[in-house]
């Protein structure tokens, strides 16, 4: 799964105004046998996208052609349940680059930051305002400025700041995971080891 640099993202949103969405709902356990990170997006919210008959659930937002975009806006307590990274892989592989909620399960939040997906925590009031606007008008855009750590509702100008670990922010800005970050530090590490051996 190739991660891209995350700096400024301006996009429409997909609203999912449900609370307590867990990782088994995000990606059902029966789809976890693959070893590659690619392809999980096909089964994102699988049991909500399809009826028991196998037909598309036309009432589910991901099946609504009007809604698209790279930001998923969800209700409170998103990503609870098991610690499976596959949930993040599915969201990222589907095309989302950020998820907005008023609360994330800690493990899901950490998995997101480790895999190039930006979890943005906002107040319950701001979340409801954003959900209301997006549901009324599917063309509503948000602008996420990771460097400034702001989320702005473009048509209204309403803006909030969000917190992010400085190290994870650096990784997202440069499209790096933990291993990539260390590899980028290779020369500094080698210089340190060289000077350390000389000092002895």
C-alpha cells in the first residue's frame, strides 16, 4: 500500500452518522485472510453495502453516486472493537485519506496514523454541524491543512484546530511509515556511529 504525502486536502465528504462503529463492521472478519494490504477497500462496510440477498443496499451511503470524496465523517466512537489493522487498510484502500469523528478508539487511531490515514477529532457540536451540512448538500467541501492542523468547512468558513503527535505529523507530511522514517535517517545514524567509534 503506497502512501502519499499529506499536506493540504480539499475534498467533498461521505457522511456516516452512526455511533460506535467497530472494526468488524468496517471490515468483517471473514475477509481478513489476505496477507497483502491491497484489495481490502472492496469489502469496506461489506455487510452494510449489500443486502442478505446479495444485492446492493441502495440506501447505504457508499452506494449513493452523489456522495464521494476523500474524507469520511462518522459518528462518535469510531473504530472500537478488535485491534485489526485491516480496518484502516480497508478505509485507505477505498480512497479515504482522513476520518472525522468526535472520538476514536485508541488502537484504531494509532493504526490509522501508522498507515497514512489521518484521524481528526472534533467536538460533538462541530461534528454535527459538518454532518448536517454534508447531508443537506453533497457538494460541501472541507479543507484539511495538516501543517497548520486545521479543518475548515469551505462554504461556511467554520474552522477548528486538531491535535496530532508531532512525529506522526512528520511521517504523514512526508508519506513515510516508521521503517521509511528510519531509512531516511540512515546517514545520520551512520555518522553518529562513526563519531561514536572515533571517540572511543
